[in-house]
DNA sequence: GTCAAACTACGATAGTTCTCGTACAATGGA
DNA sequence: TCCATTGTACGAGAACTATCGTAGTTTGAC
C-alpha cells in the first residue's frame, strides 16, 4: 500500500517491477493512446478522462485508458466522479531510462514532419 | 531505385518517409520480433532468416520478418536461397533520433533485471 | 431525495494477429 | 538433372483488439 485510496473504488495497477517492455510498447503503438500519453506528458499533471476530446465514444475511451493503466503507463485514481490520469514517468524512467522521452520526441518529430507536408 | 536488385525477387519496403512511429512500435511490441531486432543490432551485420533459432515454425518466422519489413524496421534482400536481414538503423535514427537505442537499452535492462531474479 | 456528470460493464461486431501445417518455388551445388 | 536448403503461399483456427450502443453505478451538488 503506497498511497491511501482516494475513493472506495480502487483500480488495479501493475507494480513497478511487473511492468513489461512489450506491454508498454504495445500500449504506445495506437493512435489514440499515443495521443493521450503525449497530452499527459505535455501537461505534466493529472488529467481527467473527460479532459481528452478523442474522436471515439466514451466506452472506447475507457478501454484505451485501461490498456494504458494495465501496461503500467498511466496511474488512475478516482477523484469524485472524475478519474484522474497521471503518467508513471518515474517508474518508466527507472525501468527503461530514456524510452519514454525517445518515444515522445519521435512522436513530436513525426507530427512536425507530417505537418510540413 | 537506390540499390540494384540482388535477385529477380524483390521485396516491397516502405520508403524512409513512409515509416510510421506507430507501426514501428507495434512491430517492436512482440517477443519474437524484439528478439530478432536485438540480435540484428548486436551483430551489426545482415543475418539470414535461418540464422535465428526461434521457437516457432518457419512460416511464423516468415510472418514476423514481414511485419518488421513492412514497418520499416528491417531491410530484406535475397542472396541466393538466403534472405538477408539488416536493421534500417540509419533510417530509424534519422526519423526518430534515439528511439531504437532507447528500446534496445530498455530490452537489455529488462532482460538483465529478470535474469537477476 | 433527486438529478446531472463521469465513468463502467456488458454484449456485439468487424477486423487483425499469431500460430500452425501442407504444399510449392527459387537457388546453388553434386 | 536431381537434390538439399531456404523461404513463400495459402488456408485455417484461436485469440485478441478497436469500436460501438445501451444500460448501469458512483459521486457530488441542489
């Protein structure tokens, strides 16, 4: 038990040592999820699910957040009716130094490149 | 046409600018394929498909190499009866600086960590 | 207690993926 | 020419994925 539950509703997260590279890469290999992770990294803080304006339904959004959580990429905590999402940057940086930043850089590179024709 | 065909049998590859981050991450998010890429990176040279002793059948191996090729991760060329595979490190490093090395480092970290209990 | 907001659960569908086995094709040597 | 090596094509099955819609739960405010 690292942190006290913020709500009666707890969500299962992999412990740091249970996070697997393949699962992380898989979680990041989807348009929507990469977009979520980029926004979380850019903001640097916790964001609610509803903050993201994704072109899919709410239930699909729920699905993508669960994939990210189960892979160990984000940490989710209920705060009232909202479910807050935070990047597990500390855990990822410890396990896979430089990986998250490299992926974020790569995503930025690519979107810049595609934008400039 | 960058390089002359080594054989009458040519294989389709994405051009550098057609390589997509999500496809690369997806290609790398599989046990077998990550293993292939790690061996290619460690060897530094071209290796034939048969060089890899993967715990799957030949047709499955063919499948994985095709996924890697179509994502732009490896370049495949026929040389006699052998099909040689080389990492497209130059292209990947140009498009996504540091990404490949970060993934390879992460894989090395993880396998070391799992080996040491 | 009622209500709206936020999110989940479940069932369904269409598409993709990983895997195999069998049969086939191309190459290079004996 | 015949053969061994190497890899492909095709068909198929089981599992997974992304997506949706509908119906439900939890919470906080009124």
